[in-house]
């Protein structure tokens, strides 16, 4: 989990399991997220963006 955060700028929710969606850290702007997550994300709130696990 820590490697995901360090390498992909995402966080994992409580009780997260490998393969589940992850949260894009708030420090990543939408413009930067477009480059990092070309398949997109779902914005649950303006500060809460969810995407597929990036290293699968």
C-alpha cells in the first residue's frame, strides 16, 4: 500500500484489498491527474476522486 502512495500518488481506503479502487491524493491537480490517470476517475466530491488501481 505504501508503494502505491509513493509511486502513483494515490491513497487506499480503510479495509482496502489489492485490485480495488484507490483515491487520488488531493495534492494532485485535475490537470496532473489527466496525465497520471489517462483512463479517468470518478469525482465523488470535489476533493475525493476515485480511480482504478494503477499498477494492475
